[in-house]
């Protein structure tokens, strides 16, 4: 019967380049360099790895070398995937932007970006526009899926017939929920275009629009 050990996130340390997860115990250190897990902006998502206790150096005194140890890394309570969403006009001008977190897996819907990451999100979204220009002619679909990647951050894009771009910067891959989110956003945007007081490339400042965008995020993301 394997020993199952639950680790609080505080006991698990990521190396500076986020390539290795390290668990420190009383008698030594366990390194999970080969652990395939989704790494969020705030750290580790739920994941598991099975290793032989012979990998523990030195081995904990209460484990024999033939025991298989299962380590389960638990996501920090209340943390979740964070998203940065922006609508880009035909002149590459931002029309609307918002941040929100996931409500999945106990998330509270609040983005947990670090302050420096907030500035990077705008840069990442803007730098993806060249990639979109290259890819938009190779697909007949409005939803281009992931168009760019920066470190552990992806950019997904939905391109309207009028060349308005919906960009979502996110730290985990989930194509289908993002597609559903973009579909609802497209419906909301089309309704905005029908407003006689709105013109293409005008900033969208409607509180109702903002509330419905966040409602769609809560529903799908």
C-alpha cells in the first residue's frame, strides 16, 4: 500500500526558471524535475508523481527503500487561473479590457496577477498581433485558438469578419471553454455594433457590456 502524502503548497518550492518542483522534508530534499504539471502564474496546479523512496536522498528513516511514495501537490486554497481579456480594433487600438480569474476548482473569479505581470499582459497581447496577421489567412475559422506563447503564458484569439480581435492571455491551455467564451463575447459585440450611438473602433465603456463579459467568463472559464 503506497504511502500517500499531502503537501501544503508552502512546502513545495519552484526553482527560479520554474523547471523543477522541490519538496523539502526533515531529512533531505525531493526534486520533481520530470513531473508533468500545469504551472500557473501563482505556482503549481493539482498534480501527482509516483517515485521510489530510493530517490529520496537521504531516505526518510520511516520509509524502506522498496516502498513507493505517492506525493500529491495541492493547489493553494483560493487560487485559480487568471485571465487578461482585450478587444483590439482595426487600428490595433484597445477597445475594452478586463481581468478575471477562474471560478473552477474553487476559484473566486478574481485575477491573481502580480503587479509586474499586469504590465506584461498588455505587452504579450500586443506582441501577438504579428502572429495573428500571419495565421489569419491560413484558417477559415474565426477562432484561431492559441496564436502565441510567452514563457508559460498563452494568447488565444477570435477574429471577427470586420477584423476586430478578441485576445485572451491565460496561463493554462483549455481550447473548448475559451471558444465558448469567445462565442458569447462575439454575440455581445455584435449587439454593441447595432447601437446607433456606437461606431467601429470606439472604446466600449458600457457597464452592462462589462458585466455580461464577466458573466460569460464565470460561465465558461
